C-alpha cells in the first residue's frame, strides 16, 4: 500500500529516499496529478467512484474533452467509443451508484485506461470481478503489454500472478526479498518467498467429526435488493452441522452474499432458518444475534469496520453488554477484551487505542473476525473472509476457521476462490442464478468439478 501511494504521488518523492524514474527520466511527484502527467495511472483496491455522476463523467473527471465548455453529448459519444475500443461493457449514461461492485471495479479500470498511461498500476484488480470479467481484464493487460505499456500488478492470487506476469517481485516486511523471472516461477517458490514457509503450511490438516445439524436453512427465497420484481435467491436449502465448515461457491451475482445477509436479517426473506432448533425470524438482525448467528461481511471498510472508533471499540461493539459495569461502559473491561483479541488473533501493529487505518488489510480483517466472535456465537457466517488479504494472513484466518470448527461451532463461508473452498471446507454448495446447483464432498472433489458447476445451472432472471 505504501509503495502504491509513493508511485501515485500521494507521498511526495521529496519525503522518501531513493529515485523514481519513468522512461529513464527521474520524476518528482508531489501529488496524484503529477503522477498522471508523468504517465502513471492507478486502479486502487478500494472502490473509488462518484455515485452521483454517470459512468462517462467518472471516466473523464479531470480530463473533460472540449476545453472549458462541457458538452454532455460529446462526452457520452467519446466515452462510449472508448469503452467499445477497450472492450469494457458499461453504459456511459448510467449512474455509477447503480452499478454492482464488479461493475464499479471495471469503471475504475476504464478511468485509468482513458488516461492512456505509460505505466498502469493495478492493486488487486480482480477481487470483485466475475470469471468473464477477469478473462476480459487479462485480455486488456495482454493487449497493453503488446502496445508497450508497463503494467504493475499487485495481487495475492497465485494463479493470477503466474498467468499474467513476466517478472515477479516479492515484498515481505517492507523489504524486497525475491525477484523471479517467469521461466523460474513456481507456486512453491512464490509462497516460500511471500511467507518464508512452504506451500503445505497454507491449509490446516483438518480431521473433523461433525455433530448434529446446528444451522438449517429450508426453502429460502430473497428478493433482489437492486431490481424490483426479481429474486436474488430462489428456494435454497442447506444444512451445517456442529463442528463443520461448509462453503458456498459460484460466480459473482449468484446470490451468495444475499443469502448470508438474509440469514442474519439484513435482507427480507421467505423460508425457514433455525439455529439449534430455534427459528430465526426474518428481518430481525438483533434476534439473529441473540440466537447465536454472527456475520462477517465482504466489504470490511464500508460494511464492517468503524473507522471513527479505536481498535478496542471495534472489537467489542457487537456485544456491549459484556463490558458493562453497573449499567455503564467499563473502559477497563473494554481494554481487557481488546488486549485478549489482539493476542488471540495476532493482530500485528494493533494497540487498544490505536486507529484502524494504521493496520494492514489482513489485520483489519482480524479485528472484524474478533468482533464477530466476541458475541460467543454458535454459527459464524463469513463472506469472502480473505478478500484483499496477503497469503500469510490468509493462512492465519484458515487456522482460525479450523479452530472454530474444532470448538464445535458451525462455519458457513462464501468464497470466490475454489482452492480456498477445497482447502477449508468439509462440504461445498455451488450456486448460480440464485439457485443451489450442486453439493460436493470436498474430499472427493476437484477444482475442475467446482468450476463446471459454477458455470452451469440456472442463469435466469430469478422471476
């Protein structure tokens, strides 16, 4: 993240040691505008669009065609032609606020490409993209390479790195620890460079003996929160037993996140949900929490963490009743609970009164996990729990998931990474088009079988 901010001009080059050159010429950057003038464009990891502006306006922002007089018709025409040229399917007239997360990611990529950069920086660009959109981005990157554009890809996805990169440089603990040419690139070497350990350390060896069903979902249907008259989830039934980790896979837009949100009452639903035999009423998040459901959302920065509060408050806010004394908030209890969470979850760089913004993405995710578990839940729902997290933090989260199952909790996790599902889950459900396509026993399943299921099944409008 620091390197990206240096190259984007957010950290002036005068405040750092070393030299930055573009096309062999030393450049001095004092702002992002300087970076753009030097031919550098950045696609950040976090969503950065203006919802109240159209797609076209977001793309040309700061580079309006036509000088001082802005002609909307001309802007729409130019941007539409540009989108067709680069193969990004977006409606130039649509408001950015109406786009899904994956479409907003494409919008940020289009905005960067519109600047015709000589150096393009992509920070975790495929996190929110569908399989088809990922393939299209790969095509765009390959085309840019043939036209002499330098692409700097920052990614924690091993397959992405091995598929796209000519050379891989590995940073660990703020230092350059390895540079690997494509001819010498292997997954084992990449993981060893990134973590200091072999690939075998990534997934824990779980030998679980699940008990009785703890979470039962029967015939759940969820209205689409974006499109009136359609359904995001249609007649889904699943079971998760005590001491079991169950995964849900499928393409983006399959209804996976909407399903989890409906289970905790954040979205309306029909159907029946029970925890330990007790019915969870629809659309009542507080009641779901009291019955033992805990939820970790996909977007930690916009849906989970409270950046105006310190780390102690973020770890305890889900169960304030546990840190009261005589009806008042006890700072001593809050501090003790936060210290225990920092120790248990190995939240690196955290202090009780520290700011969340000082932590890496992986450590921010651990704060969010610690908050969910502070409620002492029976069932933990995880939506993309390792999104935007480095491989070492992933391994820690995987071990935590395994420990939760070992303690008898039920874990239901959504993931877009098929190796993650196979490495952590006892059983895997695949969804497509809002419906459950197939259930798999992870011990007898291959990545190819999961991918085939993800691409098959119903892809209707979920009427």
